[in-house]
C-alpha cells in the first residue's frame, strides 16, 4: 500500500484526536518501519488495518465510521493535490466513472507498483450508476466515504446503497433530481 495512505491516516488521526494519539498508535501497534512512513513508500496494508483497528479501540469508534471519515479526508487530499482529475468532470457520476478508466491509469504511470482497488461502473439511468468495488483489503467503507465526499465536492445530493458480496461490494449511487 502506498505510504500516502499511512501518512494521511496519521494526519486525520492527529486532527481528530491529537498528536498524542498518533504517537500512541505508533508505540502500541506492531509494525516494521519504526513509525517512519513516507508518502511514496510501499508498506503492507495489514499495518494500516492494525492502526485503524487500534485507533477504533482507543476512541470507541466503529471501524466503518473511521474508514468513512478517512475516505472523506482522502478525497479532500486528492482534490487539492490533483484538481485536474476533478476539473475534467462536470459532475460526480462522470467523475466516479473515470476512476478506473482514467484516474487509476494516471496513478499507475506515476507509481507503477501501486496496488489499486478496482471500480467497474455501469450507468443505470441518467442520474444513477452502479460501481463494483473489488479489493483484497476489505475497506469498502473507505470507498463509501470517498464516494460520499465526491458527491459533496460536486455539490450533488443523493443516496448510496451498498450490497456486500464475499469478493466485492456494489455501490448504487442515485442523485436527487
């Protein structure tokens, strides 16, 4: 997993709970990097999962809630760092449709070793799509938060319904007319 995910998770934790909590996570969660993560490094995703789980225990916050909040945080990071990905799309549905067909291709040009989740999209109406999220990491709540914040970024309101399957999650995104 790319280090930016780790560094931004710690950034979110610091904003939400303070630096002492970040330090506590680094001290208490076993990891192989002595608490040093760089944005461009690669690290085992299991370490991030361990940090998330421990943070949830420390704060008595459900994992799904923390992952959704992290999705919100990451969308903000992405929209600031890569505005061209957002500016080229007139609305949230076209943006979501571009995740695998454009954005992830551009990410792989910069980071050929990145292991990205897969998002297959299908239009099911003028104001709705289905996105199938496939990842070995089991973080569909993070994807939910990214989608939710993308709707907010574009100023669009709608509903997100999820259907979990053993190997993937289907998101049905419907905008209000």
